[in-house]
């Protein structure tokens, strides 16, 4: 009976170390500078033309990665000001950066698998989006998930998926050789998997364990 408890404590200890590391001053400064610059650069470089050509009411649904990167900033600022910050914002921001962080790595991986040559943009974006996903894991220690919150966020992101890949086709640009249909199913699958993970966390207390973190 003691083995599962030992494993659970080990996972919790590792997560608290991760929280301490992510909330250390140098890493926090790096997150604010990197996310702020990344959000602006992504809006202009990756989505600028699409935003200019689209009606204003679709703008919130277009810059998926830069938008989710941006929402980490107020969430983290509120956590630093007074823990746990705003738990619902933390849950929303975490969902976005985990989803679009993994999504971006997936489409570049498919690009390479289908014969695309690794280049600076693809490698840099893959690394930075993995960091994005890790920021979401940090925020999950400061959420207060309930089944209703999990299902509500899942419904919102499924709606965003429909906007991206449905009749409006407000989807991110994809590199040559990456199937739109495949990425549509990857997108929906990520939304459903993260929603399921949120529901699991809701049944396990609503968040990842941060007690004992000192940063």
C-alpha cells in the first residue's frame, strides 16, 4: 500500500521544485520578456496579413498561439502579486498554451516527417512552444478546477476549433506538406484530451500540488 503513496509524493515534490524554478526571478523575467515579445512578433509576422484581411469580430479567434501566450502574462502577474492570482484566468491561459504549444510542435514534426528540411524557424518555434506548454503546467498549480469549469473551457476551445476549421476557415497557416485535415483532428483531439485532464484534476482537488513551493 505504500508504493503508490511514495510515487505520489515523488511527483508532488518534483512539481513543487518545478514551480520554484519557474517562479525564480530570472525565469520570471525571461517569461515576461519572451512572452511579450513573442505575442507581438506572432501577431505581426505570423498573423498580421490574416488579421488585416478579416472582419474585426473574428480577430479574437485568429492569433491562437500569440493570444494564448499573452494571457500567461496577466495570469502570472496576479500569481506573483497574490497567490493564487485569478484561478479561472490561470485555467484558461494554461489550456491555451498547453494546447497550442503541443499543436505547433505537432505540425512541425509532421512537416519534417513528410520531407521538410529542419530550419531555424521550425526549430525555434518548436522549442519556444514547448516552453509555452511548460508555462501552462506551471499555471495548473494555481487553478481551482471544477467539472463545470473544465467543461466550459472545453466547449470554448471546441468553438474556437470550429471557427478555425469550419466554414469560416480562420485557421493558422500551415507549412507545405502538412495536411489541413490531419491538423484539424489533432486540434480537436488536443481540446478533448486537455478537457479530460481538467476533469481528472477537478476530481483530484482542482489543481496540481504547490504546497511547499517557496518562490
